[in-house]
C-alpha cells in the first residue's frame, strides 16, 4: 500500500496529483527548483525537497536527484506527471531499482513507445529516411517528449537543415534527448486521441475519444471529449488501434494513443505513456479520477468490472501567459489575481501573488466545462472565460473566447490548421471603447483638492492608457453631481465599480489596479504618463527582445557592419522551453549588435539595429 508519494514534476500537474493523494490519505512530497522555492506545488505538499538550480536540465530533468529526494523524504512511490522525465525509461528503472513504486507503465513499455520512431515501427510504420521535393510538406519532430517542443513544419527543402538543427536544440533542452525524425505532414487533419487504462490483470479499456485539433506551435490549446462528428465505424477503428498499441508493449496504467484523422481514416501518430494535460475532459465525461486509477493499478488493483458510462460533453481551454498576436511570445510578471466563476473546473499551479517566470511552460491554468451537450459546454466555458478575473501578465483569454465562438469550432469542422487560417482575425484588437473611461473614473474617485466634489464645474481632466498596443486618451470632469464625461451618463463610480449609461443602456465595469496595470472587466490597460518621455525614442530598425529569456544562438559570422537580408534569422532566444527566432526587419546593414550568447534579456531590451539600405 502506498503511503507517501513524490511527484517528480511541478506546477499544475503536481498540484492536481496532490489533490487526489489528499483524498486517498496519501502523504505528498514535492521537489522544487530554486526558481520554484515559493511555488504553489511546493507550498501545498506535506514535504518539499530542493533541487539546486533553476534550468530544467539541472533540476526537474535530474532523475538521480529526484530518486535521492524520494528516499530522503520517506516516499514509497513516485508519480512522474507529464513532461520532464515522465516518458524516460531510465528514470522509471531508477525508481524501481531504488525499491520505490513507479506510477506508470513498465520501463520496457516506455522504451518501446516513448521514442516516436520506435513506436511507429511497432505499428508497422517508418519515418522518412530521405526527403525529396515530392515529400513536402514534412514535419520535423522530436523522438522523445511532447507538448509541441522540437517540432518544425518544412515546406521548402532549403529550410530542412535549419529546421533539424532548431528542433534538435529545443528537444535536447526540454527532454534531455535531441533525437528527431521526419514524417509527412498532413495539412488538414484532426488531432484525435484515445484514452486507455490497463491493469495488471489483463484488462485494457478504451475510455473514449478526445479532439485536440486547436493547436499553436503543435501544442494543444483547446481539447474536448468526446471528439465530435466521428462515425461509429471510425470510433471503433480508433479503439481497436489504441488497444493494439497497448497490447504490443504489454501496457499497464493510463496512456493515450494519438491519431491524425483525415479523409475518414485514422493515421497513427504516437502513444504517450503517461497522463495527458487534457485528462480532465475524460474525467468529467466518465465521472472518474484518472490519478486515483493510476495509483490503484500501481498497487496491483483491478479495474472495475463494469466500465464507466460516458455522460455529456466536456471542453478544456488552456490559459497561457502569452501574446498570440506577436508570435505567441511568452509573458512574465506577477499574477495578481486569478479566479473563475462557479460551475467550471480550474486546475492551476498558481495563486494570487505568484510570479510567472522564464524557466518553464507559460501555462497558467486549465479551465474545464462539462454539460449535457457540446453546445451547452461551449457556452458555459466561453462565459466562464469572459467573466474570469485574470489580473497579471497578458494571456490568450480573448483568443480562447473567439476560438470557441468561431463557426468552424461550433460546427465541429476544425482541424490542426485552424490558427494558420484564422489567427490574424482572432487576434485583431477589439477593446471595449468605454474601458479607458471606466479606468479613469475609478482612479478619479474621491480625488478633489478639498476632499470632496467641487462646488463649481472643473476643467476637463485627461488620462492616457495603452490598450492592446494602442494609446487612448479620455477626458472627464468633476461636476456638481459628481464625475461626468461627454457622451455618457456616469451612474456610479468608485474605486472598484463604475456604471455608465450609454444610449440608454447601463454598463457595469469592475476595476482593479496594481500600480500602472489596470483591469476593467476582461480588458487589460496600462496607465501612461500624461506627457510622453521624449528620450524614449528608438532608432529605426531596432530589434528588441519580445520576451524575457536567454540568447542561445547568434547567426554564424554576424557582426557589426554585416549585410543582412529582410527575414534573415539573426538571433535565437529561448524562453519557457521554446526557442524564438528574431529576424532582420529589412534588407540593410547591421549597425549595432548588443546581444551575446548566454545573455539573459528582458522584454524591450535592445539586441541589435539594422539600418535599411535605402536610408
């Protein structure tokens, strides 16, 4: 019987596993890097063990340190979560060799399926050995791990060498394994997967399908169960292939078999020998706890004789601290407040006041809605996201709301190219035109030279805010009856709530302020100084760091005075386990190069300057 369990992970998944452990009466042990010393998962565990350092390679990817931590804390079992070492057979073997219980499949099964190249061989498939023009487009893919890291789409042969190099570097950084392979890329397929559970008594049970077609950078954004619009025959085929994959490696535990569905056929992608990020939608539909099932199987228990019955529909949206309109640039800073309305599930590894750093994945939380029908689940999740309090770094909340309402999604006709087609429209700025005024009125509440409202009308007051990259100037004044503004009637205004009447309709705004950051409902604003700083001008062609991170590479031979072409890759940054390329904005001459390999940079830091040839 398991009494104390260490989670070899961090953040949301560690907190999720701890929650089940508390319900089962199992003591919990967290491991944490120096960057995560005050992280939520380290605070909620019964015991925590420090892993010195911050980068994944020196902390969460150090299996030897994690096994040592488990033994020191008195744990008798280890759960790997997802990512990091969750699909590393050597780590699973080390856990078992230390006399601990491994919550997962055997090292042999992981070895067979964790490498996507070997998994395809088991299913009778082979990656491309040589790529020709006729094979394009192709996908360069990391053999280990997941989460979209180490993946590149190649549409021209001359792009292949750089794609291979970038994918290898990203995979090595995220998973400690730089092996990659190349396979055909299907442009308009749906990403569909089957959840399986298998015990040590010979039972292998498919637990429904999931659709995960809405992806950015090959990483899932919205997931749902069951996958909509599949024929009964296709569903049976998916189940049969999933069971075939599990049988091929004598699988035990929870796992997921992933497919690309195109033209009514299922194409095997890979088998994930771990719990998936999107497992909550299956839990909601089947009314089970997959972590509890994992633990019971690891203890030798058998699955229930009668399989659970599916009910309703569940959809999950991943909230990321990122800017979808600017190449999904990850965002950092303080998460001041995070809350969602009742009626939806929130899985998160953060709480109010936590810092979103640069070392790990930018996912803040998963919001899950369950309802009797898909239409009701969409409506419930959309409403919850709109009303959620997200006070902190910029997130993808608006993108999620628009995606869920898009006709392709509501009709179930989405595919993995959804954001390639619609991202520009889905990220077009559309702020509430009255949000800046509400922010100004809340800020002005109670402001008066004499501690109250003036007896005579005052001169207009001016406030400036940045909203979605654009500046907005608003004017208001102190009148006899209170605050007033042109074109609206101010029904109520205090520091937290403003009610405006516009064209006979009253609009209520909740307002929160943290320094220069202002949140009016779902709108994020930045208060600007009344008079701009004239010294804050940058030279044309300045290349600024779009995010905090580390300079991991500078183009070979790049130096001041070098000629560069528009679109030429100059500098590579790594942030939150993803690499981001910075290219020359114009054809011209590199007149300044401030970036250095290994340098830590902050958003807005000047990296280089390219002077256009014509100038």
